[in-house]
C-alpha cells in the first residue's frame, strides 16, 4: 500500500523547511526551522502510528488495513484537532512533545500477549530510531549550521517523545506494553484512567519544575546515547522559539 498524498505533502513541506535553513537570510533560517520541525513532527506522528498498525497487522489484526492506518494518512489517526492540531500547538508554544494520534487495535485479534506488547512498543521505538537517524545524519553529513540545529532539535523531540511514551502510565504506550500481563482489576483501572492520566502527567511536568528537570535529564541522557548534539539542539530550539 502506497503512502497517502497527504503524507507525501508533509514530507515535501519538511524538505522545503530544510532548504530554507541553508539560505543566508535570518528570516529564511527561522521560517525554515519552524517548517522543518513542525512538518517533521507531523511526519513522525504518522510513522509512530504506522508502527503500531503494521505490527498489529502482522500480529493478526487485519482490520487496520481497512481503517487506512497503513497509508500513513494523518487524517486516519483519530480526531484531527485533539490528536494532531493540539499537539502541534503545544509543541510550537511550549516545546512539549505531546503524544498525538492514536490507532484503535482489536487486541482480541492479536496472537499473543507478546504481540500486544510489541504493538505498544512499536510506536515509541519509531521515535527513538528517527531521533538516532537524524543525529547520525548531523554527525556524518555535517550540514550547514541552520539545518544541523533544526535536525538536532527535531531529533531531541523524538527522544523526548520516546521517553515520555514508555512511561508506565495509563494512556501511554509504556502502560500498553505491560497491560497484557496485569490483573483484571489493574486493566480496568487503566481503561478508566487512560483518558485523563496523560494530562495529569503534563500538568505535573509544567507545575513542578523539579520533576520536569528529572524527566528532561533522562531524555538528555538518552539523546547523548543515540549520538545527539545537545549544543546544536539548543540552538535549534532557540531558533524554533524565536519569539522568546
């Protein structure tokens, strides 16, 4: 199944942003960084959800194909405002990589508990792989400063998304990975809490700087492990949030 035209358009917008970052104009570098990061983040949302879907498809849930989850079309990944627009707005103004879309998997169709766990882990692992690939590209290709900074910041956001998503909190993929092995009562609690637990987490991260600091330190450690350049990432963040 071929990628949707909309996904290819997001890729094209991301590439256009990359081209702008190599121009000499400061306005072009800023605009290019914003376009590259937002476009790249939207692309990563599609890849994250595609990761869930393709593992589920191979694990027995063939309905994901009919739902359009394998087309990488961002419109199929739940509500376009709550799942796509809101995360992009929070990313743009708060620098917080809020998990975005979601795919609905028929867990009864999956072959085993192990497959269920793999389905949950596939999404955040796609973020980690993308972050590592971007970091490797910066290291090996040594692109111009503006592009290196934008790529490094997007890579850091991917690592943030990975660390955030693997937390064992209802509504996040980390919980989904261990949920198949939980008791019935624990799974019932998770089903009730998954709607609000992630928002409580983000409120804690925003309202308690000491806790947020620990989270970001963990993410920075993982970023270093995948070869990320923290200085370039900081430059990219400053350019992306140019109004600060």
